[in-house]
C-alpha cells in the first residue's frame, strides 16, 4: 500500500491510497463471506450457496460494492496510525482503477494551524449593577397584578383597564362596513407593552358604547392600511392585589412565607441575573479583541455543523409547522456570518485552553452530580457522574467558562457603572430586564386575570 497527502488549502487535505491486488484480496474475501449470507439461488438454502458459485456469479458486483467500505477502512487505519485529526466527514472523491492496483482519492478537512499569543493583558470593562428599590417594587407590582381583580367601569381612564371591543372591517372609499366581512371581538389590557400604541391611544379615555375608527399601519408602501369600526363593548378596571404574606405563599407555592422573604428573593435573583449579564459583556469583549487580532481559514464542515445547530435551535424554540422543511442551504446566507464567528472563537479558545492547560476536573462537575443525585436517588454516584460526562453541551459550557476564567485572570479589568457602560457601548439593555427574567417572560404578556 502507498499513500500520499496533498495540501489543498489551509484546512483541506487530499490523500491518495493505492492498494495492490494483493492488498485488496483480504478485503474482497471478507466481502464475499458477507454476501454469501444473503445470496439466494434456486436449489440452495439462503446462506448456503458455495463460495465458488458466489464468486462466479456475483464476484464483480460484490467487489465493486465493497470499494467504498475498503476506502473507509483503509482511511481509518491511516488516521489511527498517523494520528490525523480531521474535522467533519471525509469524502471519497475518486476511484482510479488499474489492472494491478486501485487508488482511492479521499478529501478531508483539518483545523488550521494557528499561533496565538495576544490574549493576555486584555483591557476589559466590567459593567457593575446596583439593585434599586424601584426594581424590586416593579417585580412586586407585577406579582400583585397577577392576582388582580376586575371591577366594571364606564371609562378607560388610565392604562389599568381592560377594554373589550368589536372590530368591523370598513371599506376604504365609503368607510362603510364591508358586506360579508365578519366582525371580531377582542379584549386589550392597556398596560400591555406589546399593544399597538395607536390602538392604546384610541381606547384610552373611551367609554362603553363609544364608536371609533381605527386605521392599522400598512405593512408596506404598496398596500392600503386596513380600517375598522371599533365599538367599545365592556370596560373593566384592573385592581392589583395587596402584597401580603398570603400572596407570597401562593406565588411561590409555599417556598417563601413572608413579604420580606420575597423582597430578599427578588433582590438575590436580580443580583444573579445582573452578574450573568456583566459576565456576558466581558466575554463578548474578550471574543472581539482576540478574534480581531487573528486571521485564519475555518473548515467549511465546521461552519456547516454550526449552522445546522442554529437551525435546530430555531426549530425547537419556535416549534412552528413548516420549519422542518427548511434546510441549512435555505438559511445559509443569514446564518453563515454568525456561524463563522462561533467557529473562529471555538478554534481560538481551544488553542488558548491547550496552551494554558485548561481541562475538566472532578470539582467542575461535582455541583451537577450532587444536583442529579437528589433528583435520581436510585442511581449511584458513578452512574450519575458518567451521565454528566456524556452531556457534551454541558461539558463544553464548563470548558468554555474555565477558559474565560483563565483569560479574566490575565486581563486588566475596569469596573464601570452599568448605566454608563451600556450608554457608551450602545447595547440595548435596561436593568428592568432582569426584573422581567424573574417571571420567565414579559410581565404584561403573562397576566392572568379572572
């Protein structure tokens, strides 16, 4: 057997594997034996056809069908022997036949060979948050709103009202109801942040039985806006519940007992979320500074894998019919820039981790093991630990965090008040966002009223 490797570009290699007829014979013999198990010929039971008849009748077909497997087996042997670290799925590009030998041409990708030195002494700005009484009160107000009651009202005098109205489509030219068009009744909580501002303004100060005209924003300049007659059917005033120990016990399902405990819990949660936001901003700065200082090619198969992962995440998050038909090629133009950024950072961070000796230790996964042991008492510690180690996403997250921790050790970190930081960085974040995370959703979206 002879081999030769050609460098196509920074990430692509092509290997030619030449096997003589003597080299091929053991492969063919194994293929004959496997085929013999399935061959059926009249007069013989399945799997009992003599080998000489199998070779005589099906030999060339069997040998032809075995070539892909032979190429794969020989490539894997070379990979193990020469410790070749390839990325993605190698592809069989060509099979060249000669009376005395066969040459397989296989193309594969490798990680680029990069040298990285400029990752220490980075200048990082750390946004520092201060939890305010107003933020805590914002969360408390939302909790009280979830247990609100409603009272009939004649006028929607402020945003703490729900307005039920009937929408009747109107003709653009005559402003008369469109014949055959159905009216629809809808209710609106005027405090809802996602409500159309024009509609909120129309309904604010409206009275029961008022008849108004609402014009929707046109979707584009070539489409006329839709017009509706809006008839106010009902108005209810939303009365938030009083913040009491009983409300605390209901909302927390008994985990918290008093209003003071709830205030402390909200403050702790906001502090935790703020720390996550602060760290994410520091990590973003690290990635930008190190990535901008490095230029190298990225394996195409790596980018393709990341785009597939991005698409899978979109499918899981949206869970909408039809998304299963979308392929990576359909979204490649939109996804590729971000996928390239992710791939570049993975390569860089792995290289830094290698230089710095970053590795996963038992103490890194101990908290996860202890947590799962409580949830799965029937499993022993070894079983739980092995399960955790098999969670590739979790292990990758821990590994990345340790790499960032190492970079932070070397960095020059300057603390900056969060409002100053986000104003200068032009990052769309508001401290109240951490209050909203306490509920797992936007407050107004999750209101459940009787």
